[in-house]
């Protein structure tokens, strides 16, 4: 019994000690941080590993996107002579990227190129594979587009007789104009711009010569006169010069904003009002047309060309004529930008006078990819429109019957036309329309151009206050108006060319 009690006592003491140790262990905080720290460490390693994989992914993605962006920008350049797909692929080949997949799509036309590309790279993970993610795919997508807007320019140039006068440096004004106009053409048609650009040159003196082809298209009617020769036979001759194709417009015609179709217009008589300077001028209020393909002198309209050499050669061979009919120049400049004039352009294309590349011009006024510009330069103010009093007279006051002495406008000297006795005691000139009327018609054409979004640049060159006022009032804004002297003419044309090229970029 005693032995049993002793054993029980010992067991009880042991149990009590064990219980105290357990309770003490349970209450003790020593050593618990090690387990928690281990758990945190494992989580930190996992997160760090994931972060490393993500950093590798992001680094690769940024490089991929950077390479793709540079590639599509280079490939989209219209002036890029290489295949756009090959350009993109070449960028990737030299980029150092591996295991990439690339897809490139290209759309292009005469004045635009769009390049869309998609690329992706697979990255083998270093840590994330422990969580079942073995590969990360890094994608990139890019697109670039370059559009060189179509540009339609009407270059309206004053070739009146006063352009022969010299400036303060002793330089004839026409000799200032020729290089300035050539440099303008060069810059506007520079490099890849030429493919989407057309320039129509509209020279004007007293009137505008649209050329024989356009004269016939719009219904020009040539005048013929009959007279009896010394044998009593009736002879029919063309009243005017065969290279003179100006037509008479009345007030309703000036209300038109496009080349008229299905109408009829009388031919302007071939005459002069002021004195001629034979070295620089040709006879006539109406500028004369020559065969430009044969390199003849010509002062008729040149239509929708992007051939710099041809246009510059034409500028070199322009001749001066009589009168200042700026309103006619502005009207034709506007007509050549109006989409309703397309019927005439298509006819000129059919005749081989305009390239088939431009058969759809003029474009619509609201075409977002077409910039329309008029550049108007003058050295004087608008004058009255003068005409001969006796346009069809076939007998001189002396009853002359010799054909070489009969008053056919283009064969008689100025003195004979001006002599009051030669016009039966009356003045040989009548006013067809006064300056104020012509000025109103001019401003109406300027307003119509601005209303339709045409940008109008004007240059007053060595001119008087009336000429400066006319140019300033016609321009799109004061910033589009240039008042220049002497050698500054070239700088004005260069400034306008630069502005056109800048507008081309933001159109």
C-alpha cells in the first residue's frame, strides 16, 4: 500500500511539473519569430522572383514597343523608297530581340501611306514557373501614317507693261519676278511634294488669255471681217491675232465662281492703249499664247502642272502686255480651284494638255486632304477696261483698200489707233467698264475665295497706295499680305512657299 502511495505521489509530482512546463512553454514568446520570419522570407522570395519576371517582361515590352514605333514611323514615310514591310522587319532584325512574332499591314496611295504593325515576344519565366506560369507574352502594337495633302496653287502674276520699269537698284521689275517665281515653284514642288501638288500659272495684263483650247471649250467666238479688195472681190479675214484668245465677260459672268460651260463669249479685240516697249513687250491688251512644247514665248494660262522645269521655262519666256486687269486674273485663279471646273480639266486631260494624274482636280472645297492657295502679285492698281471704238472697221478714213493699210487691230501701229483723225474725229478708245466696277468685281472674287476656304496670299510689289490697298483687302489676313520693294520680292515668295509647306503638314 505504501509502495502504491509512493508511486502515485511521484507520478502526480511529475504530471504537475509537466503541466507547469507546458504552460510555461505556451506562455513563452521566445523562438516564435523564427517561424514567422521564415514564412515572410519565403513570401518575399516569391514576390521578388515574380517582380524580377515582371521587370524582365516590362523591359522587353518597352524595347519591343520602342522598336515597333520607330519601325512604323520610318516605314510610313512617303519618301521611303524601300518596301514598308521590309523596313519594319529590318528594324526588328537589328534590334536584338529574339523569339518575336511580327505582322505588318500597309495601305498606300499617291500621297499617303499607312503602316499598322503588331508584334509579340515570349519570355521564359525564372520564378513564376513555380506557380505554373512558364511563359509571359509581351505584346506591342503601333501605327503610323504620313499624308502629304494635295495642294492646288493658282499663281496669278502681273505681266503689265509697267513691269518693265526699273526699281531703285536699276533692275527691271520683270527681272525680279522671274527668279522669284522660279524659286517659289522649286520650293513648292520640292522632293516628294510634287506628286501631290499642281500649280496653275495665270498671267494677266489688261486681260487673261485662257489659251486656244479653253477658248473653244467655253464657247469663245472669233470675229471675222469682210472687205473688198482692189478687184472688187470680197475678202474675209480674221479680225484679231490668231494667238489672242481673251473673251469678253459681262457682269453676270463675274458672278460665276467656276469655268462656264455651255455659254458663248465674244473675243476681245486685239489692241493696245499705252505705248509698247518692243524688247520686253508684245502687242496687245490680251496676252499672246505660244506653243510651249516648242519653247515659244507664251503668256497664256498654264494649267495644273507639277513639272518644275516646264513651269520655270515658261516663266522665263513670258512677255509683257498692255493694261492691268487684276480682277480677271483673280477670277481665273479662283475658277481653277473650284470643283465645278472639273469638266474643263477633264477635257484638257483628254486633249493631252493636263496630266491624267490630275483629272479629278480641282478637288472639293471641303476635301480635308486638299489645300487650295491663290498667290497674287501685282505692281500696280486695277485700271479701266478700255476697248477700241471701231472694232470691225475695214475702211480707213482715207478710204484705203490696201489690205496692209486697213485697220485690222493687230497690224496697225499705236499712232494710227490713237490719232483722233484716224477715228473720224472721235477718240479711238471707249471705256468698257470703269475702275470702280472692276474693283468691286475683284473684291467679290477675293471674298468668294476666302468664303470657300481658299488661302489667299497677296504681294504688292513696288506699287502705289491703290495697289497696296487692293492687295491688303484681298488677302486672307494681314499676315497673308506682303508689301515689298526690289530684291525683297524673292523673300516674299519664299515666305509664302514655306507657309504652304507648313500648312501642308497640319492640314
